[in-house]
C-alpha cells in the first residue's frame, strides 16, 4: 500500500472543521492549525488520534498538501508570510471571493469575470502547485452529503498542473466525495460561488457523477 501524502488543514472554521472531520471518517490522518494552538487542540481532542494539532508554520512544514480553509483576501497575505514554508507544496484552496451584502446575502468582491483561482495562481510562492477544490459546496453539505450512498456526491476541482490530479482526487475521495476535474484554473470561476457548477450558483444542489458530467 502506498503511503498517502500528509495533509494539513489551516483554518478551523465551519469549512476547515468539516474537511478535517470528513478526512478522519475517510481514515486519513490530518494535521490541523489555526491562529491559536488551543483551537487546534480542541478539534484534535474531539476527533481523536488521526488528528495532530500544530502551529501554522509546523503544519505547513510537515505536510505535502496544505488546505487553506481561510477567507480569500487573507490568503494573499498568507502567501507572503509563509512563502518559504510553502515552496514546493500542493496548495488546495476552497475559498470563495465573497462577502456579506446589505441584505444578508452574499456579494462577489472581485470582478464579475474574475475568479479566486486565477488571481491566486499569479501570487503563488515559488514551486507551489495550486488546485481549487473542496469549495464547491457549503459547510452544511460538506458535512451532510459526505460519504453519501449508494452514489457519492461530486466535488469539482480545477488545476493547471495535471501531475497533482491523483493527489487531489485521493484527497476528495477521502473527504467523502467523488472528484471531477473541470479543467485548468481558468475554469475556477465555474466552481466558485455564483458559478454554474457551485451549490450556491446555477447548479443549486449536490449532484452525482453522472449528473455532474452532464453539467460540465
């Protein structure tokens, strides 16, 4: 059996905690980190031995794959702060470029024809490889639709580097979903909020693999 790559989840809000929880259900070890080690310790105590708490710097250092479950704008500064540690890592970005609007809904905070994936791809630390993944569903569906039977629900992803496809697809499967690559990062706008392949966009729901292939 091939040893799986080490995964770190940075940011333990609703999305990050859901991803870490799902990975343990998929029997995958995960390193967790947040602004304070106390929050990582609390999640580790809740989820058990498959979860290792760490500081952010140590989590990145130990991991092969870094899931950045933090807001879109802070990721830009995160890339600068941890540029050295992120060199050569696979970075998985579930973020969506949105903020609350005055009506309690969401609004896009970048241009209507821009995507977080394309913007962040221009800011990557040296040697880092980026995939947009694990962000096409809201936190509730990440929990409730994971490991769905008899057919798993789909998580779409995009990346320009096809050499990491297997790593990303194994990560999505261990997170309880069926992976489907949409294309390069120029297609990220489709899998972000308001996109045609996002739960909070034209798709409007979780889909099985056969339904997803028709939508793509």
